[in-house]
C-alpha cells in the first residue's frame, strides 16, 4: 500500500509536531515561507546580536507535551524561565504576578527547539505558498519557486485568516476557520550599553500601549549583550498595524520611558521594530483541528485551542493522531 503524501504549510510548533508525529505513516513535506524554523517561537539575528522577539516562554501542562520535551529538558536545550514576573500598573507601581505553573524557554534561542524537532524532516524553506489547486489525492501547491506535488493531503498550520485565504475548504470548514479572531503585536528590540541597571525579571504591563518587557541577558544560555525585548499591548497593535513602522517604533518607545525610569532604556544604542500581524488568539476555534476528509484538507494551530505554544503542540499532535488513526 502506498504511503499518503502530505504537504504541511508552516514550520512552527503545530506544523513540526504534526509532521514528526505522522512521519512514520506518511511521506511529509513541510513548506515554510521564512528562512528559519519555529514560527512565532522566533529568534531574530541582527548585526547587534540575537533577540527572542516572538514567544517569550511556554507552559508545560499537558503530559503529552511534557513527554515530548523530556529529552530536550534532560540535555539542557529546554530550561525553566522565568522564576517570577513583575506586574507594572499604569501608574508605575510594581507587584509580583502569580504564575499558573512552570514555564520554559529553549536554549540558546527560542528557535532551538524547532531546529531540534525538525531533524529528519523534509522542509522546504524560503517558499511562499501562492495557491492550492487540484482535487483530493492530487493537490498541487503553487509557490513562488514553482509547484510542489502532487499530494494526497494538504495541512495548513498558518494563522486562521491566512488558512482561510489559502485553503479550498468546504463551506462548513471555511466558516469554522473564519470564526477565529486573532490580534497583532509589535516587538521593539533595544540594544543598550552593557552594565546598565536593567530589570532582572520580565515585566508585564497593565497599560494601553505596553504589554511585556524582558531582558534577553537574564535568560539561560544568552550572551550578556544588553538586549531588551518589548511587546506592545495587542489591542493597541491592532489599531496601529498599518501605520509606518518608524512612527510605531517611536510611539512605543516613548510610552516605555514614561512608565519605566531606566536610563539605558530611554537612550538605547539601537532600536528596531517587528510587526506580528497574527500574534495572539482572542477567539479560538474551541476544537483541536479542522478536518475535511472528503477533500483531503486539514488545518491546525494554536488558534484552534488557545493562546499558547502548548496549544499549537496539542493541535498538531491530535490532528496527526486523527489522520493516522493513532491511539
């Protein structure tokens, strides 16, 4: 019996989890538009060094996720962080925020876990999917570098709005995909002079503009390079997504220095900005995946379950089990 051929769009946590789980049962090709792996578990390499500019940490609550991470935790490529998070009120007052459980990061950067899990997979990097044509059992993927296929199945792990735009889903599945809401985020990456008095713990803001601040240097396995990552408030990001990046950068930095009185942050050596159009899930699908067996199409991702890296893992895992009829 021929093994099914499956195309997976996206090499983030959901895509890699799905691909490595179903690989013993199918021939899998992962197609990723970026030059790197991990999706929003991202590490930006710049002339000033590296920044974890996407997901800052991840929870491990599901025993299946804990089992999948066991080897990475044992060898030190996944380590606990942070010990605590400090909340910052609008007026600048500080308080310790309660943690709901242990949190972890990948070492030496957030993309390290994706690189580990991608070993042995057929991954096509730097290929942007332009369209999907054909029928069940004979899908062709049109990319900016030419077609790929044919495939028996196509699985999208792109954010819900992108999945809806790309996938020729049936009306029920399309309506489900379009019911999901996601929010944007801006990330400010600041380089400050080393030796500055920077926060030892990450800061979570109760603020109309600011969301989260972390000093990369405080994370295990990172160089002491004066790198600071600031995430915006999601609602503020949505209202400013189409503005010129330099204007957003300046407004975000100005809001920071009015709340956090640290000289190194007010006069950084360098500031760059990144826009995440689909960063967080505000209204999830509330089921682990979308599956259209008649057409040979499926979708999974954190947006199916909730706003966590762990949700992306669970979504990819459960879709793989459904397609392979695994226990």
